[in-house]
């Protein structure tokens, strides 16, 4: 008989925590998971799922406009923000129920409430205490807003999905993919939208050609992009509007300010001080390559660690950890190379593998293939917007190191190419692959002449 109540106690029922819990229970472990907010974590509730639903909503304005070129005379009388929010809430509630059934159906003990570590083997949730042989921390991240006068007047991605009404004017502060996505969403829904970023150009870390293309594309859509712009303070005015004072002395009046300036690991009140768990220099939980913290009984996965902050990464880490603990013969490490990602702005961004800049920094001599063209759908619509596609190829081995795209369904297209890159596909393999005509995706296998060669 075990001296502990559970074999594994998971704190956090987000993507990684749920996957780890279900798998461990399936392997015969006695598992509990504690969650204080909502099942499914950030992704399901205030992240990728509702964000993509809102992006779909924002895209319909362009779809209706484009339909005229195809013979459809559509009249759009109004947009109902409340209906969108209500329907989104219904869908999220449905997903919460699915996660609940997945956990309980797997035999996981689900505990609702805020969990706190009392020691390396004891967790308190409310007035109850539970002991466990091992504890897994999967509490994820939380939006970060810097300190400045007027900070209380801004919202984050946690609140934006529950706004009672759509603002006429909106300012998004930040330069990462979350900021770009929400700026696209608000602009697509008809808001007068500004995107303010303190750096030279947004989407730092993405391929430079892709970044340049997105600047032009978003500006043509009417977005006000302000780079090298830093907010010093925000004043709420008598009519309820917000006045942003920038470091260069300029001001911007708007109705809503959304801060998307990064995320931090959600550690407040977790009780780490009662264990041997330590943090790294960035403030994340320090773990080794096996997700082991500096406390032998405590593990951590997902956004609470200094990993790539993507839902599939947390899922993969949860599976890898559980296999190592309970099915070591099935263990295989997570492969973080050639990750495919998407940004659900309008148009979509898809990116895979190395950027041109990363490849050069690693000493590769490159062939660069680029293509800009108007998607076929845009022709009859009279829409001049262009897609962008790029291949980064190692001259020595002919291996494709990176694939980047801006255009409709970029994420869907890049996902398929991720399999090819993971298999080590060369440019010759791309060239030998027959395309599906007419599609945008075929462009990736018909680019024959490099636009640049080292």
C-alpha cells in the first residue's frame, strides 16, 4: 500500500497538464489534477481557440466584399459583437465539458480550486490536503503588463474575449504574434486600429522578408502601424475615451487599449518556497532535459518553463515525461527542431524551420527562393493583396532549412510541409513533387530559380 494518496498530482489542467494526467492514468498511475480557473487552460479559453474564432469573424468582411466579383450581391446590415461573444462562449463551454469527460473518463481525480505546495509531496487545495509521490507543475503563463501611470485602464488577452461591446477605436500595444493577431481582428471587424511597438519592426524572430511583407500588407488594410512608439502614460478622459501619451511627445486618443507585451510563468501563490524548486535567470521554473526540477519529486512542463510557448509543445512534453516515468521502454525525447507555427492574423502567417537570418548565423551558405503573387481567388474579386512564399535552402546539402508564408490558409499549407522537413527533404525533392493545380500551395514546388544566392 502506497504511503501517498496519489502517484502523480498535476497542478494545472491546461493542454500539457491534461495530456499528462490522462496518459499517466492510462498507464495505471493514480492521478489527480487541480485547476483553479478553467479546463483546457489558456489555449481553449483565452488563447488560440477563441482567437481563431474571432479571426474567422473578422475575415468575413473581406469575404463579403470579394463575393461581388463572383456575382454575389450581398447586403450586410450590421455586425453583432454580442452574438459572436455568446456563440464563442457556448463553444468554449462545450470544450470545457469535453476536457472534463476526458479526465474523469480516464480515471483522473479532478479537483477544482487553487493548489499550493506545502512541501515536495503535499498539496493543499482549499482546506484539503493531498499527498503524492510526484508533483507536476503545468500552470502555464499569464499576460504581462509593465508598470506605468494609467496601467489600470488597459486590458489583456484574458479580458478581450469578454468585452461587452466592440470599440470604435482600438490601440494594441506590443509587437509579437498575439499583438499582430488582435490588431488584425479589430481592424477586420471595423475598428479604427493602431498597433504600437517600441521596437523597429514587429514580429521579432520571424523571417525578415516575411516581416517586411506583413508591414506593407497591414498598412494597405488601413492599420495604423507605429514603430519606435512607447507609451509613457494613459489618461482616462471625461467622455470615457483613453489618451495615450507617447515617449516622443505625441498623443493618441482611443476607446480601448489592449496590451500584448508578453507573458510570464504563472507562479504566484504556488508555494515553491516550500520545496527545493528553483527558478532560472528569466524567472521560469528551472528544469533539465527530462523536465525534472531541482526538487527530485517535482517536475514541470509547458509555458511555466523556458520552452517554446506553443500548445503542441506542452502536449509533447507531457507525453514524453509520462512515458519516461511510467513506460520508460516507450520514452522518446521531444524534437524541438523544425517546428511549424502559424499566426492567425489577416492574412495568415505560416513559418517552419529556420529563418534566413538564423541559417546565416549558423554558418550555412544559402539559396533563397521567394515568390510574391496574387492568389487566384483575389483576381475576380479585384483584390490586389499578394501572398508571400519563401524557401531557405542549404547550398551544400540542398536541404530545405526553412519555409515561410503569408497568405490565405498559410497554417494549413505549412503543416503539410512540416512532415517533409522533418523527413529531411531537399530542394530536389520539392522540385520533383508535382503540384496540385491551381492552388497557392503548388508554388512551393514550382519555384525553380533562386531569388538570391550566397
